[in-house]
């Protein structure tokens, strides 16, 4: 069973090219912490429902000051493969929107994911119990967080994307004090192969949660979501509402190449924030901006070459030029970096492709990497070029 996160390309098994398409954990290495929203990573001590003591790798963002702050607890999805190899989720674009409105944001990696302790498990095709099993971890994390002095325990919103969205809706049945609403970004879980009718199982799961919660919820599902499209979303919402659940479905149509990436996309904010603002106001949560976050300096375009002039890109082998053509077909935000030794990397989507592409390029290159193109502009200059040997033919 899988939740996709970022499509990846590799070159000689050394170069990771990160193409964020589905809003989960970044595969780029050595991400710098975002000091503008006081990003920190902690190993949160939690006690599971069976009394086991665990530690959840948790990303926390906070406004300046001591608090207490209203809390957004954001829950991640599941990448393909071993959950232990999944990198921590950051949801930077979403977190900025909440921090500047005075919220603290916590993103715990659940049991067996990334560096969190414990072992991941599931109930196969039983989506109802899969959601509840993950909700156990949400409850454990939130129980630990509300003991922190910087958390306002009476003003909490719980949200989740994909598998985290399913878990969030299951968590709504727990009647946790201080939680005022639920945000569901493309919630669900898909099972590839076998004879599991996972769609029907999801409908059953959502209906079962509806009868056990009084919390209002706001749902976002896109028409071109590669996992849970608008047809399935409509069935989930109908089942939930028919069983007594309070849910508003926002069917927002197509979003870029795959609507499943909405929650992790910088451009997705314009889609989900207006409805989210109204929802938060309706449940007594703050929405006014109270902090001004520093803006990122815009990289200036140069006159080095036109963005689509593939032959003008220096140092690249034919394989590198093919990669650059692939990059040109990708949506913004995007970035392409290279070095004088002929190494290259490109990244698409997410919050900061510039950071990811530089980390990925530098990981495989002995020479310094420089940005060549960002979004629709060439930002390379002659100062970026230094005398170097022939580009490698790898």
C-alpha cells in the first residue's frame, strides 16, 4: 500500500533529482532549517495506547515569543517502500501561512516512519482500522504536545494529507479536548495489486468515522488527483454526510499535473487558504496575520541565454541536455543547477526547489554547483562560469 510523494530520477545512481509531485517528504539531503519560522526538529517522547514509550521525530514551527499559541497538528502520508526510509515531512508553505497568523505547527512522523521509533503496521485492506491505528499515534503525539507551555490546549486544529488525512478523520472519533476542527487534504490510502477493493473499503471507513464525531471538517480533493479523484471524493463525502458527519467538500478541479500535491505546493495556498480561513473563523480559530515573515529575495534573470536554449547551457553532456529538456517541460516552481564538472540536478514543485536542487547537485559533484535556471528565468551569469575540464560524458 502506498502514498506517493516525490518522483525521482537518478543518474549513475549518484545524483538524486527531486521532482516533488505529491506533497510528502523531500528526498533532498541536508535541508537547512527555516529560521524565518523557527523550524526545529525534536524527538517527541510519547506513550502509545498500549503503554509503550516511543519517540516521534517531530518538526515544529513557532512564532517568536513564549506563547501559548493555537496549534495546527499536520499529519503526513506514506511514501512507497519502507516507512523507515521516508524522510520527515515539512509542509513549509502551509506552515508559513499558519505561523504568520500566530499558530504553532507540529508535524510528527508516526510510529516506524523516518527516525521515529517503533514499527509500522497496518490491517491490509481494512481501511477503517488502518485509519484508527494511525489515529492512535496522532492521539499520542497530541497528548504529549498539549503538555508543552507554548501550546494553547483549547485551540487546536488537526489536519492531514493522504494517509494522514484518513488518520485525521479517524482521530475525529477520539473527542480530544480542545480540538475544534479537522482539515482533510486528499485523505485516503491506496493498495496496489491483489484483490483489495480499497475504494469501497475507504467509503466504509469514512462512514464509520462520521457517526462517532461531532467535529466539523473541511475536505480538499482535486479532479486530477492520481489516487483519489473527484468521483471517489464525492462518494466519500456522501457516505460521511449520510452517516451524520459534518463535512464540507471542496472539489477544486485540476491542480497542475496531479492534485494530490496540493498540500505540499507553494502554489496550492491560493486554492486551499480562502476556504480554510472561513472554516477556521467558523470554529473560533484565529485567521488574522499577526507576524510579518521575511520575504525571500528574488533571483534576477540574466542575459546569458533564453530559457529554452538548450545548447547554451554550459558543461552538460548529452544526457544532461536531455535532462534540461525534461526540466523545461515541468511546472513552476522549479530550478536547475549544474557544476563545472558536468553534474546537474533539477527539482520541481514543493516549497523551495532551489534549496533541494542545490543540495542534490552538490551531493554528487566535487566542484561547486550553481543555479542555472529558476522558474522561467535563466539566472546563470559569466561569473558562475570558471575554467574547467571538458564536461563529463557520464
